[in-house]
């Protein structure tokens, strides 16, 4: 049976019968989540989505009721106080416990809750040979837990990271006898569910640790407390505190409900509360204190004592509506768990069985089990895709293609370095080397030395549907599988049988490592030779484009002056929305319909668009005009830039065209923003205009023709001519090259009499899908580029000019000869 027949709702129902909540899931989407239509949202582990009825009911509530500050005692504040008490009760009920057993302390989120627990924990320092407290944590923890180390490491507390295997191995040890003498408190932290892999750790560990049966089996004496990080687990699963009396449970509410954000809680077991040491006492936390003498008596009520200042009371009130909507739509967490696990399991089965035409698997799955039970696995899949030669495709490439399909996934290390290292087989030394190679958490450097620095995570939420799985799987098959698409049927049957045996290991790190070693050997023999046939005379500059307004239409010129920041007036202006945020074609493709022209002789920038009157803005703002052009601050690619507003007429013109309040702004002439240094080759940080990356972008006509050919050979896609393709790549220079992509191997080049350094390759995204004539979007040419370059989506190179004496500004003209210099090998 072929892949597309396998990937159907009937097949899904054969392996998992729980789907939806009685009502057709599509109807729920139609009613409550119209805003996600057309989007495949698979990042619920980062935040899930709120239903419309939740925010509507909440708005009605706070519009009609008078809620005062809960610390006052007037009628409006009593209403707030009582509503909040009800919410606390509801939270405890949700986790099947009561105010007699647990207290709810509101925080700004899970991280803040963890930090609070660590700050008030009564750590004992080691004094001479009297043992101190231990801080013990699973390596598969979120950064927010590992960060406790910053509080303990300088206090004589023993820090003990333990791997999941260590804990497993100790799980069968016998209970230690009660330790009545030693009261030294120790803290063990583990996630109820890994936010990386979705692995659920046994809740029974809580009692095991408290009874000193588990790691580190406490040769060290004292009392063990458990912090159970439930942030990831509770988003799609029930948590019953009767089964696991953890002492501290931090959570974030947006992960369960999508709304409100900025609100979390620390659930504290009342038994453990007495020993906690509050040091700071802020608004509302004291029963009594003196301002002139060191006298402070803490509030008797635990919540009052630990909530410094006024809590976010309107958000807490929103929680009532969050609970109401969640239960109304789904019937509760048990149902959500069944529904989301089914989707994850199905996706896992197909993705892990998907093969290239040559039989090689398509995905390397990072999971501990086989998705056989919702008791051990949550609705999260983590993986890297592999090409037909067995090499890993960097997560950024996957991310970029997914955006093209409007599929939203998460990539990187997920704030969980421990899990990332263990699954991907990255040593501590390699982690440090990756940083030296310029890789930081959350960036797009997905491979260092042919090894992945992170992976791809797909996660489901209660409103996810089968359609999401199907679209995601079809996307992988379409973009990353060497045809014909094949399926390992034997594997599917094995997984279906869902045998409890977990013998088969999915993490085959050794095999991948082997490939990496081979690759390294090749590279040590030197860079592949560059073929530069017929160097002189073959290369000419055929087109010059400037883009006066960032992200708007091109202005083609024949001959143009070069200024300190690149071609004169290239990206000197940009359009910002009502909140002052820069607009780009990613979100507003109609920007390409604006066709600006620069007239040097009359000092004018003309704004043109069809069916609009042309208006003019001065190129240079003269001193006497400054008052009418107020200074503003903006950001371009994370850099602060100083800009000037270009006035109400331009703003009205743009707002009219784009149908939202916008303004035109210009980079301040006396402001310099410099290129970020990426490598040693970048000549001392050249100044930039409002471009994203570099002064110039060059593309090669030979590469365009090649992509054109690849596109034409693929069916179902609109025929685009080469000029259309050229315009989508939005370059400054088009050259007539010889070989496609040969410019990737150049280190320098001379155009006319100006010398340039190649500062990097241009990584493409879905923006090249915008037809620059109409503003409509297509998946091409990114599809063909990715297919041809095996997942790599760079096209063209960035250039930086080298104007020796900066006074000698040059001029560039179409027809100039180009002299490329290949990289030294
Ligand atoms: C999300 C998450 C956190 C951090 O939550 P914040 O809301 O960012 O404070 C901590 N631990 C786990 C397991 C998580 O999934």
C-alpha cells in the first residue's frame, strides 16, 4: 500500500479509536478557532491556543463587574478576593487535591515558580564535616530547573546531576529506614514530562525519593523533598496529586489554556510549608512589621506570605473562564490525553516508518519508548530528518520549508540541553566548541562539523486534528523524501502490535556518528576543487537593482553611485505599522506593489503604485525641515536604528494602500549601524542601511536558469519565467555567470574597479514565494531550490565593498566586467 493511502483517517482509526470529544473536531475548529484556518499549528508545547469563547466570556466578565485591588477591603476588592479564592480552589480540584493538602501561590510563570521554590528552600551549607544539603536533578530538565544551580553552587550545597538511566537503575532498591535524627533538607527535581521528547517519568518516583529509596539512595542522611516540574505534562494530561505527593509543583497556565499568559503557580504541599524560609517581605506578605526596627512577622496564610505585591488579579479571574471553556469543549484532561496521544502516536508510526526510494529511513526519532502508552509518553515528537545518503538535514532547513507550507513547528534545543546532548550524542566539549563556532541557543546554525546542534519538535494540543498530522506527513514526504516514497511496513505492523517490549532502540546514534567521521575525513583532504573555466571576460554585470524602501518594489538602474553603506539609497527607508514595527513581505506581501523611484537630480523619492496618485518625499532632509521629521527608534533584525518619520502625507498614502495605519521612516543620515561580525573574514564591521544582512546581494543568472529548469520538470506548478524568478530573489546585482552556484565558492570579486568581499551565502525563506508583480504567494521556487540542493536553500551571496580611501566613492554600471577569486583551499 502506498504512503498516501496509509495516511488516512480510516487507517488512523484502525490504530487509535479515541478521536475528538464526541463532536466532530472540525466543527469545534469552525466555532472556536477560526484564526488557525489554513495553518497547521504544531507547537503546542510552546504554547497552546485559546478558544474564542474563553476571551469573549472573559471580556464580558471584566466589562460588567467591578474588580478592585484584592488587598483593599471595600466591596469591589472583596469581589476580586473571593473570585480569586474560588480560582485557587478550582486549580486544586483540577489536580484532585484540596486546600488542606496543598496551597496555590501565584507567580508570573513556571520559571518564576521554580525560582521561588529554590529561593525559599532552607538549604544547609556544609560546615566542616557536617554534610550540607544536596540539590539533585535529572539531566532531562528544562533550563529553568538547572538554573537553580546558580543559587546553590556558592552556598556549600552539593550539586548532583543524574541521568534518567541512573534513576531507572536505582528504582528497585529497598527503602531506607526512617532517619529521625538528621533533618538536613535535600531537593530532588525532575520533570513529570520531558519538554524535549515527551517522555513521561514515573510519578511513583516522588514517593520513592521522599522515602529515600531512589537516587542517590542517600548514603547522605536527611530529608528529601521533591520538586516535580509539571509544566509540560499538565498541558495535555491529568495530574492526580493523590498519586504523587510532590512537595513543589510549578506550572504555567498558558501551556494548558493558551490564555492568560504571564501567570503560573507554585503548588506547595502544606506539610513542607513550615520549613520554607521567606527572606524578602513585600506588600501584603507580612502580618506585621516595623519600618524603623528589624521586626517582621510573616503572614499566616501561605499564599499571602509568598505572593509579593499585588498579583495579576484580572488574569487570575480569567482562569475561571479558561477552566470553564476547556471542560466544556473537551470534558477534561483524560479525554485530552487520549485525543492528543492518538495523534502523536499515529504521526510517530508513519514518520518513523517513512523511507526514501532507496530504503533509507527519513527520520531519526529521539524518543525513549515506542509510543505504546499515554502513561509513558506525551503528545510530543522530536526528530531530525535524514537525506537518502544518511546525512542529517539541518533543522533550519526543515523550519524554513515548513513555513512555506504554513506548518508551525519548533526547532533547536528547546531549553533542554541535557536531553539534546543525550539524544544527539553531543559531548560537553562539542557544546563548548559549538559556542566557539558562533552557535548560540535559538539561532539558525543547525550544523557544526556535520553534526546537528538541535532538532525538530512537533507537539499537539487539544484542538489538533487528524488533518494536522496528515498535512505534516505529506509535507515531509513531498519535500524531504527521495522518490518513490517508501514505507517500512514491517515496522508499522510491529508498532501496531504495540508490544510492551521496548527492546527495539530507535536512537541509532552510532550509525549517524559513523557517517560524521567519514565526512570529516573527506574534509581533511581539503576543500573540493573549484572549477573556474575561462576566468577572464566571461563574467559581466547584467542588472543593478536598488530597493529604496525595505521590502517594497525594486528600482532598476543602469549606472548607480556607491555610498558608504552600499548602493546609494538602497533600503534607506522602511514602512512601519501602527506600533512602530517594521513591515516585511513575510507578513504583508502587498508591499511589493509599491514601486519607489529615486530621482537624484530633483532630490525626490517618488511613491508609486497602480491606482494611486504618485507622491514625493525629499531624499535628503535639510536642517530647516528637521522639526517636521521627528526622530524615532526602530529595530531591524534585532539592531536598534535611529530613524526619522517622513510625515503625514506619506503615512496616509501607505495606510490607504495597505489598509492599516502605517508610516514611512528614513534612516537618520548621521546614524551608523554595523554589520554583525560572523567570521574573521568580515572586514571590520561595514556600515549598513536598513538591509537585514549585508551591503549587497549578488545572484547568478546561470543559477536562475537551472532553478527554472528544475521547476519546469516538476508538475503542478505554475510556469514562471526567468525574469519573474530573478525578481523574487531581490538581489542588487545579477551577473551572467558560467556555472550555476559557482559564486558560493568565491571569496572576493572585482566589479568594474570596486573590490568586494563575499561575506556569506544568502539563506532563503518563504519570501521568495511572493510574486513581485502581484503579491500572491507560491511554494516555488523554494521547493525546487530545496529539491535541487538537497534541502540546502541558499541562493546568491552577500558582498561587502572595500573602498580603500572612503572618499573615492565609485559608480557601478551594467556591462562591467567581473573578476572572481575563488576561495583558497
Ligand atoms: C515550558 C516549561 C518550563 C518553563 O515555563 P515558562 O512558562 O517559560 O516559565 C519549565 N519546564 C518545563 C518542563 C516546561 O515545559
